C-alpha cells in the first residue's frame, strides 16, 4: 500500500510540475526573487565586518536560504489553501493514496522548484555579480545536504500551516509578516552578530537561521566564520535543528491535512463559493 501511495504521489507531482513549467505567470514569480537578490548584491560593495569576505556574498547565501524557506513556508501554504477552497481536499476522499500521496506530490513539486531556483540563483550570481560557489567536493556535499534537510524542515511545516489557514485571501497576510521578521533577524541579509543577543537567541529556534548558516558554510571561505555568533559554522547543530523541524513538520502535516479533508463537504464548498462570489472574489 505504501508503494502505491508513493507511486501515485510521484505521478501526481510530475503532472503538477509540468503544469507549473507551462505557466509563465507562476514561473515569473520565482524568477523575480532571483532578480531581486542579484540587484541587491550588485549594489553592495562592503566586506563582512572582521573579514575580507564581500558582504554581497553573505547576502547571496542568505537569499539562497530564504528562497528555500519562502517556497516551503509561503508558496506551499498558499497552494494548499487555494486548492482546498477549490475542492481538492474533498476529492481526495476518492483519490488513490489520499492524503499521503497528495503530500508526496506537493513535496516533489516544491523540491523541484526550490532546487531549480537555487541553481539559477547561484549560476546567475556567479556569472553576473561574481557570486560565491562551493570551492571543493566537501562544500558541494554540504550545499546538497543543507538544501535537502532544509527543505525537509520547511515543506511539511508549510503543509501543516496550509491545512489550518482560513482562506487564500488571508493566507498571505498571515504568513508574510512573521516570515519577513525571520528574514531580518536570522542573519540572512546581514551578520547575525550585529543583532542584540536576545534576538539572536529567538532566531536560533527557527530553521531559517540554520539554513542560512549551513549555506554560508558551503559558499563562503572559512575566514567568514569570524562573523558567526559562535565563531564556527556549527554544522552538527545545523543538522540537528533542521532534522528536529523536519520531524515536527511531518508529525503535524499528515493529521492536520486529514482533519481538513474530513471537515470538507459539498455544502461547505458551495457555501465558500457563494461567499466568495458575493465578495467579488469570484464571478457569480
């Protein structure tokens, strides 16, 4: 049964990925994030304090982490809420594999988009603004496992958030403010040591801080460790924290999606459509 669910999930994920690639509007949203990161990096000329590492390299490594974080914790919940409003969870009751296959498909879609966006950002940065790249096999390996574990940490959590958000119109507003706060306090756009210690301690609870730190270790020279709060990359702690968030996300995502599917009914779906039509979100 498990193999059937995985197979159904991969088939569904492949179909959704092909649909995404054929949708210029959807693709432009991901490309615009890469353009913003390149423009910011192009206008930064200082070095990281206490090192000879360009600040632009630190910002690019942080943006790489944020793009992965954003796809899992902003884009995915919005997709799930929108599909719930359109009746996708109601149809899952009669779909082979049900919720597990649905979650596998979404994970496949998000991982493919995240990996493609990250590769595009690093390649474009290296070509256009002299951006950083891993310097050897060990750094490439670190880049791969931090990316994989980082996605495992945020994708299930994003699915769990998407299962409980009220509707697409409110989802973005509810997610964006805390996400932007984490971007500013997790050392993704400037050295974490420049922030007050209590802020550093709060940021260390969440995965973005550790994703950014892990990617910096893969992309920046060892001399840049001087700008880290602990004076080192703390890769074992990076792995531990991200793994803990991955476990928590999986423990939350499946039961919350199942609960959301059980609560769906034709009458609820029709009521939401009528309400949306009255508010002007849908054509009556």
